[in-house]
RNA sequence: AUAGUAGGUCGUCUUAUCGCGCUGUCGCAAGGCAGUGAGGAAAGUCUGGGCAACGCAGAGCGUCGGCCUUCCGAAAGAAAGGCGUCCGUGAGGGUGCAGUAGGACAGAAGAAAACAACCGCCGCGCAAGCGGUAAGGGUGAGAAGGCGGUGUAAGAGACCACCAAUGCUGCGGGCGACCGUGGCAGUUGUGUCCCUGCCGAGUUGAAAGGUCAUGUAUAUCGUAAUCCGCAAGGGCAAGGCUGCUCGUCUUGUUUUUGGAAACAAAAGUUGCGAGGGGUGGACCGAUGGUGAUUGCAGGUGACUGCAAUUCGAGAUAAAUGAUAAGACAUUGCUCCGGCAAUGACAGAACUUGGCUUAUAGACCUGCUAUCUUU
RNA sequence: GCCCGGAUGGCGGAAUCGGUAGACGCGCUGGUCUCAAACACCAGUAGGUUCACCCCUGUGCCGGUUCGACCCCGGCUCCGGGUA
């Protein structure tokens, strides 16, 4: 509990700093959004992600990703709560919303680190927790996964 | 006060910041602003409608469902009121018999599951046995209604009185099921199914279906028909009409070659089956309806009528969320200042009536039994 | 979202328009055979509980109908399948 409080205190301070920066230098406004263009929902792209079968795991969260070379940088995310693990629709909704919120508040970790390489990054978060997940756990796991993903993307771009 | 019974209501709230869906609006755009955004069960999918597609001359047989009665309702209905019956001290709760003319079956047990004789009883007989008997015993869910008498060799509705049930019938009450009461008929075993009668039921579900865009293929393979007649028409094949039959409707029945003809071959057409290719989008359907709330009136009640007010999610890899602070409720600890934990069941997917199931906690109402006090 | 099917011993799987539950196969246990084992043969095998009998409880769970339910009816749980 103390740990999570520390985390949120840190996060809110970060946000306040950026909102103060709005007044001073208005060009670098940081917004925590998750728009529809960032949703991964095409069957073909999902098939690509699952065929590449590259995954990593932190805590109860699993991430499957694929890096596709294209003209300009873009990314699409999806959040999955399997019916085999989460039997009730309430639990599935809850886990997906927590993951989405955690991604929304932490996606700058990846976007800041990677820059603008000419690739399309596709990834899926899968909730595999058997006990109810808190937002603090989800946020920590998502941020760690995003740092790992940005390292992978950077390495991939170097190889290109 | 305790225990119970029947039913109903609510089922966390407020503020701030960030974020998401939809609608409106501003903007070239990025985006801004405003409004709005889960339930009593949204769940299970057990049922009835609306709506949509396919089908739509009809008849018979079959299949499935319903059948105590009145009423409510579009229908379903484990709805409401009643009646019968069973359970409960009680409030209440469970349940339901259309018809019996006919047929079938009923393991084990038992002599026998309806033309019946094991023990027993009686008669005949020296005995073996033969005949009579359904009172008594035992088996069983069920053994010819119960009980008392007459009667008899012993017995039996064989006969009689009373009682219970059934059928016919008179009178009274009730819209009716039915209830009360009288007469006649000795008519009287239990359960299930068939059967008979009346009423009802087309199939498939919004991934239904429609429009637009893109791409197109009638690929290909197998199989059936391709016949007679100048014609009308008939025949044949396939398909539709509820599962089957009759009947009926629709579609096809064409061309070439060889042959005197029967016929054969090839192509085409139609139907069926197998199998391959493309798309994987947008919009409509799709959220105002048999609506909801309040009041008045009618009814025992389900419910109905009138008036007023009100419009409140609409997604589609699928929004309705996160955090912080505070309040509220419960539980635990307590130095009575507080501190800590918890906040049920559960998430719309075309819509709606009912049913079923899950629900922390709180509240309200009617009624019953027992006890105490007055 | 919609529509179907299933659950029987340690395992697979019979028994079904209600009538003694566990056929059959695999496995397991005991015995015979062998120096010992395998194979083979014989017997047993749902649980309580075994040497055997009796008794009780048993067809996923909870109710109902019936004299009697794996079977019929209603509800719940779990598993599986189909569907543009």
C-alpha cells in the first residue's frame, strides 16, 4: 500500500510539472490519451502478432508483440482477458479497463524512448491473473513491459 | 418480546483532476465546448409476442402442447379470485380429476394382479382326493368399498339397514367448478400408457434481413431429366407446400451429328450434391413502446379506464473507467479522542411480457402462534 | 449474440419409450504355475468393510411425479460442439 502511494505521488508530481510547463512552453503538451486509431482490431494484424509469437511476461501480465517495417512510425494496442481464466464478464471488463488505463498513463515511456523509427509496433496485453488485480500492480507491470518493448524496438531499428 | 408467514422498497453518495463512447455545435485540421452514458436481475435462455426471411390451393394420417372453474391479459402464464384434495396448532404452503366404451402392461414378492384357492373354513370320502367359499392369515403400492345383521354346511352385495365413492335424476345456493339435501341403480381394486373427445401449433432467428461500395465464377467434377404429340396437352426429372401420403404449384424438357427406325454420342439448359475463388467494409435494421411516473375512479384481486407529467445508453476487437479527498453503513480494536478493514450479486448488444437462479446490508407493510404486563 | 449435445467403477464404455445398475475391455488384488518373474489359467473387484453373507449409501448436484427414476419433469454446476 505504501509502495503504491509512493508511485501515485510520483506520477501526480510528474503531471503537475507538465501542466506547469504548458504555460511556459506550449509546444510540448503531454496528453494522456488512447484514441481509436491506436486500437488494434483488424483480423490480419492480429494474426501477424500471433504468428510471430514473440512474448514477454511481467507478473500476471503477458505481452505479445510484432514489429513491422513501414514508412512512418505508428503503433496499435489491444487488451485481452481470456474467458478461460476470467469466467465472469465483470472480471473481463475490469481487467481490460485497468490495463487500458495503465497503458494510457504510461505510454509516454515507449513514445519518448523510441523516437520516430519507420516501423509499426503491434502489441497485445493479456491478463492472466487468477486473483483480482489492483491498478497499482497493473501500472507497474505495464510500465516495465513498455520499457522492455522500447528496448526491443530500438535494437530492431539498429539491425535495420 | 420471541418465533414464524406472505409481500414490497432501496441496494452507497458528493467533489476535483485525467480519460472513453454517442449526440449536438464550433473549427481547414488537430481539437474545443455543451448534453448524456448499465441492472433488479442487464444473467440463465425456460417460455409468449413484436419484427424479418423463406413458404402460403387444399385434404387425410401422424407429431407436439393444453384440458377443475371464473376472470385478467395481445399471448404465454408456477398471474389473480375460487373449488376439490394433502401438509401445517395457525398465518399460510403444495397439488389438480376432459372421457371411461375398448385395449395393453405391471419386475421381485405372493396361491392369485381378475375366468384367482397357498394356509384356513365347510361338505363328501376309510384315505388319496374331489367340490364349495373370499369372512380370517400372509405378500404387496394395489387382493373385489366399510361395518353390522339376515342367510348358509361354511360363506359371499346373495339379501337388508347405515356410511363412503360412482352414474342417472329431483330440489335449494352459486356465473361456474362445486356445495347442501332427497330418490333410483349393487355400479365399486391400484398405477401407467394406448385409445376417444375438444382446443391450439408453419420453419428459422438480428451472425434474421435490406441498400451501397469492392471483387466476381455459370471455375471445375459427379449425378437425374432432356420423351410422345400438328396442337391443346400428357409423360418424365427436380424442387416447394409442416413429418408422411394424396393432391397441387413452379422450373426444365433445347440444339447438333450419325442412323430407315429403335437408339447412340457431343454440347447446352434446369435441379441436386461435392468443391474452389472473392469480400471480411459503410449505412439501414437499431432503440418512442402493448412505455415510465404520479393522481383520481372501478374491482376482493390480477388488472382496467381517465387526466397530467416525462423521453432517460446505443457500442460493434465492442464506451460507461482511473486516481485523490470527504461523507454514509457494517465489523474489529479502543487510552472513547479516534484507528483499521470492508462496501453484495453482478456488465446492455434488436425489443418487450412472464418464469428461474445469484444477491452483503438496510428499511417498510399485512397476518399468525406462544408468553408477559395492563 | 444464437442453437445443440454430454456427465455411470481407478480408466474407456454398456444398460433407456420406468422394473434386481454396473455387461464387455483395460487396470488392480489374491491364488495356481516358476528357483523368481513375465505369459497363461482360476477367482474377486462401486464405497462403508471385508474371508463371505446381510444391511446402508451410490448413475454430476438439488427438488418433483411415481408403488418404484440412470431413464420422465423443473432448477443448478461443469465439460464439449456448431453457427457470418
